[in-house]
């Protein structure tokens, strides 16, 4: 049975599935540990709606957003410039 699934042709499928599971786990752990709207303990859930705007802003403005805020949204800027800029 194991020789049926452990072929070299199946390795990319395992890699893609592993990456997808890793992204899901990262998102789950990030939301459970850092999201101010997720309350795991019973005492925190009983507190009701909290006005914690500063904590929510801190969660929203993470490192990646700060990094890409002033970047131009291009995947390959050299190729884009080559085909669109007439002086290039």
C-alpha cells in the first residue's frame, strides 16, 4: 500500500498539501494568540464586547503591511518597465 502513494510523481502533491497545511496552521495560531477579538478562556469570553481600539490597530498594522505599504504593486518590475516605458 505504501509503494502505491510514495512515488516520485506524487512528491509535488505532498509538497503543495504540506504548504497549504502550514499556511492554515500559521493563520490559526496567529489568530488564536494575537487577535484581540478571539477569546479562548471563559473569563475573557464573559467580559463581553471590549473597546480596545489600540490593540486592534496593533494587530491590523503588522510587519508585512508596514513593509509593503509604500511599495509599487508589481511582481516583475523590470519586465513591466521594459514593455511599458518607451525610453527603456
